[in-house]
C-alpha cells in the first residue's frame, strides 16, 4: 500500500491507476479504524479495482465544544490495518492540503442539514459535505462507499452527489455491530465498562421499535417511537437527544400513517460520549 499526503502525489497515483484502466473507489474516514471501516473496504473492493482510503479528522465538522482535539488519532495502526485489508492507496492529508484556500466556499447541507444531528451539531453537515466534496474533487473516484450507520450523512451525500457528481456512484454499506448490538464507532473507545453496557440500550431500543411494527400497514409511527423510547427510559444514564422516524428517501419526519421504507433514528449521550444509530423499518 502506498501512502500519500500531498494532492500532487495523490493525483499522480490516481492517474496511474486510471491509465491502467482501473476503476477507483474512495472510502473516506476519520481514522481510528474498526471493523465497520474495514467492512466498507471489502464493499469497495467488490465494486472497484483500486481502493483509496482517506484518513482526515476534519476540523470543519466539529463544533467549538466538541471532541476535535481529543478525537482518537491512530495513524500507525490504521495504516497497518489498511495494508492488511488490501487497500491500494492511503491518503492522509494535512489541513493545509485539504483547505489550501481559506476563502474557498463551503458546501451547504440545506434544510435537512439543520435537523436531527444538524440541530444538535450546528454546521456539522456543512463541514462534512465540504470535506467530502473536496475529497471527491481530489480523488475523482468512480464509486464512493459510506456506512448506513451515519444515515443523515449518507442521505446528504447522496443528494449532493446526484446534483454535483452525476457520474459518481454512492454505495451504502450495512452497519457492523458488536454481538450485543452496539454499532461499532470510533467513539466507543471513550466508553468504560459501565457506559458500554448502557450504550447497548440504543440498539435494544431500535430493535424494540422495529418489533412494534404490525405487518400490513396497521402501525402508527408513534407506536414505533413509543416502543423504542420505553426501552431507553429504563437506562436513565443514557441522555436521549432524539428518537425519530423519517422517510428513508426524503429524511422528513413521519408523523402519521406511512407505507414504505422508513428509518428509525436514535441519538443519545452516555456520559460525555455522543452516540448515534438507526435501523430500517418497513411498514
Ligand atoms: P468515520 O471515520 O466515523 O467518519 O466513518 C467513516 C465511514 O465509516 C462512514 O461512512 C461511516 O458511516 C462508516 N462507519 C462508521 N461506523 C460504521 C459501522 N459500525 N458500520 C459500518 N460503517 C461504519
């Protein structure tokens, strides 16, 4: 595996791959890699023959009181895992490489960018879209792979790609979980044993919500939310931000009857650690 830091080195490596007729996949990450990230690489390998992984902790998507400084940075072990996974190119740029021109405009995530995660983390999705579009511009991939775990992020990236990158295919990879159900996350390493136990209740709440669906369109979305909320209420150490049902295609909240595919979203704080998860619900 080759590792590059500069945009010019990246360009040269990509040009070489494309000249050899290779299809290029990009897997953007912030590092502190776990099996969830590695699963995206396996998906990427099925869709392309040259896999680029980026590791960049993007300052633009962290609020002033968030964990940017403390976010885990484990480049050496990440790099070893990526080589082992058969990644072709690791792009680990500095802030100057990603944002050479401070006056460059940022992307706007629009109205959906201000709901749910965006309501709790103002500016987060503008910063996320800005870095993702910059990565798309630099790497010029044929496909890019993102996890379903970050559902709102994925929705906004798909919307941006349809509008601005019509030749790029966005691929969604399923959420990888621990045996107990907790979705893998780089932030899980902040959890001590007790907090880890509490964190399992997020996925338990999602399962309870999914189980409240009666087949045949008889379920009111409120029943799903109530069933999920009841589980989390039994773990008061988890401070709930939201449990919500959204239309999977529009990310608009579902309040009344619905048939089709929905996402049940959950976000909660366990101690200082903010966790999010979701599951697909078919009515
Ligand atoms: P991050 O490093 O947290 O920015 O995540 C990089 C990519 O990995 C994003 O597309 C995430 O959605 C994805 N990802 C994070 N956790 C998981 C997981 N547990 N399963 C699958 N994909 C994940």
